[in-house]
């Protein structure tokens, strides 16, 4: 009975979370655009599926992904092998990013627009090279960010050092990167704030900070996602310099 009540409360919480967004759509469609909702039945079905999907996703996070990430981080910390811990952080960041559907969509659209605008050749092979190169660049950037973030937690280094240095390099690279890649680069950082990457990366950081003596989970456990959002911006601009040329 207690489990059913907890599930119902979680489901109700998901509905309340998405309710403001639904209100925005309703108000603007009804009072600003002043037209009925197109395909109302499909819209309502889609909303119901979104609510159900979010509910199941949150249940999965709380009962599987977060405990799994924290347990793996704890086991690696007990082993005391920094190399394997850094390698795990890199592969975790790389694999979750390369599997991110949003990255595939953004990279494919960027490749199509780059070809249409004449920035790359319109051959399928050239577009495919650009798209796959962009995806790999972002995935490698996230993997390196997680590895660096794990090393930061192990050593207890302040996060602000990496943030200031990272954005300093980004500002510098912006002056040299091709103009057509800058927008893509800055948007690529947001891809890491996804439903796949965030839960596992957050669980890894928190679990590692809890497992290492002298580390504060609130101070040291968070920050991996910030680094993972920073590095793709820099890496994509460098990628643009090689593929599209220096501005």
C-alpha cells in the first residue's frame, strides 16, 4: 500500500511539473493566436505519453541509474586505481553522449545546413564526414571533461580553476573560429544536459565524493556536468578551424 501511494505521489508530481508548460501553450493558443488546437486528439495523446514517459524515467533514475552510478564510483574508489577510474569516467561521458538522440539530430541538421550554405561540399560523403566528426568531437570532449572532473574530485582541486580556465580558452578560441561554427559550438554544450548524461554523471560525482575521505559531496560531488557542458564548446570550435578553416 505504501509503495502504491509513493508511486501515485510521484505521478502526481510529474503532472504538476509539466502543468505550467501546458498552461503556457493553452493561453497563447487560445488568447493570442486565437485558433483551436490542431489535431487535438493527437496532442492530448502525446501529452499523456510524455507524462507517462517522464514518470517511468524518474522511477528508473531513482531505483536504478543513481544507485548504480554511486555504487560503481564507490567500488572504484575502494580499489584505489586512479587510471581505471579516469578511464571509466572518460568512457562513461563518451558513451552516454554518442548515444544521445539530441546530438544526432543537431549534428545532422548542422551538416545539412552547412552543405546548403556552401560551407562544405554537398556530396553525401562530405556531409557524413562533417556530421560524424562533429558527433565524435563532442563525445570525446565530454569524455575528457568527466575524466578531468573525476581527477579534480580525487585531488580536491577547486572547481573555479577549471571554469575560469575553460571559459578563458573558449573566449580566445571564439576570435579564431569560423563564424559559421560558433553558434553550433556554443549550443553543443547544452547537449550534455540531457536525460541520459546528467543522471549517470551526477551519480558518479556524488558517489565518488562520498567514497573519498575528506571530500564533501555538496562541494566536490557536483560540477562534472558544468565541465561537460564547457568542453564541447571549445572542442567544436577547434574542430571547425580544421574542417572549415580559421576565420
